[in-house]
C-alpha cells in the first residue's frame, strides 16, 4: 500500500531542532515570519537527554552559550550541567513558541521553480512534502557515532561515548579510551575516579588548557585579534603545564582558538584541540600515534579485567 502524501507550504523550513535550529525558529517567530521545524528525533535536546554521560557539562562559560534573547537563570553555575541545559532548552522553546515536528526524517531535498521542495517521512506511515521559500539546515555536526575498526576481533566489552553514562561499572577494570576529544577526556577522568586503570589513545595533537585560561582567552577576544589571543593562551598553558609530552600529549602548532576558526576543522586532516584540567593529566597513560600509522592491535588480556 502506497503512503499518503501531504503537501505543506511555509516561508521557512528548518531541518533540525538543536540549539541553532531552535534559535532560528525563535528569531523568526519574534518577527512573525511563518516557519516549520522538522526534527528526526522524538523530543527536544535528545542528544543531551539520551546520548550523553551523567557528568557532562558545557565546555564554555554559560554567557558564551546562551541562545538569542534569553539568558540562563541567575543561579546557574558558570559551566552548565546536563540537566541545567536540558531545562534551559525546554524553557526556551516554550517562551518563543517553537514547536518542532518530531519523528521527521528527511528523504529528499531539491530547489525547483524558485522554492525548496523537501520530502519527509514521519512515524505515522505518511510522507510530507514541504515547499518553502527558505531552507535552514541545522542538523549539527556530530550526530552519528563512529567506532573504529580496531575493535574487530576484540573479545571484551566496548561502547561508543554516546552510550557511556558513568564509570561505576568499570571500577577496578582496565579501560582504554580511544580519542582525546572533550568526551574522551571527560570519560577517561570519570572512569579514573572509580579506580579504573585508564589508558588514553591520542590520535592527534592536544591543546591542554584550564578553564581559567579559556575564560581569559574569551575575555581577551573582545579587544585583540584571535591569532594574538591564541598565542598568549598557548604561552599560559605552557607555563602552567610545562612539557605535556611526558603524558603522551603532543601540543599542536596552533591553539584551540585558532583551530576553531577554521571552517574545515572537522575534515579528514584536521582535528579539534581539547581542554583538560591539570589534576586529570597524572591519571592518564597516553599513547600518541602518528596520523599515517596503522591501527594498533589490542589484545583482550590488556584491556579487559
């Protein structure tokens, strides 16, 4: 039986209801511009609610993470918790009358006769075809988890960071964390607090900072160019931590501020630098693999209790 097809016209169609999508819809609503938000998942803040670990916090101070026209509540901590951000997003959507259409999976997009035509499947076994003057794609950049091929043949337990909740289940076990991104660093630290024997595989150079250095850098950006601020923060980090290569953490030539201004930073050959706190470093046994080296063989005896 063929699916029922429903045609819907609007001025602006927004694909994705993460913060950028919500903010776009909210701003359009304030200007009384008709818009529709289509979201693949079944709720707002789904990534934070269902695919993040318990200890997760925003990595930048709250004033740099606020959405347009709404501040965080006055008593919110500087680095907002997982539950605090979920509450903030819920309140934001309510205040600005943003009502995403959930369970919408985009199948086809084209520009025809001066309008965007978007075909969407929903959970009601029905297709919807949207026609819009403007199309905003706000689907984010990290919605799909990737597990490297090195787990093939591994007999122990493995999971992606989106499935990790807390380190209690890994207490006194050997844990290998692959990746030194924000999630990798925080998960390694969280597991170590449960007395896990943690090792960290670092794929590319890491810019080690403290929250205080990041905060200083964000303040300096008000007055100085990013290239200069980046150099100062690299110097502060070097004075604070010394030679981090003794932990297996090789510094990049450019720091976090410069690399994050590069639009291709998520391409195959460029990786984000990451921030870790000083009390975390001594807990890591890190291994630096050159970019063109082959994947290591990890015997189960070395990674499973």
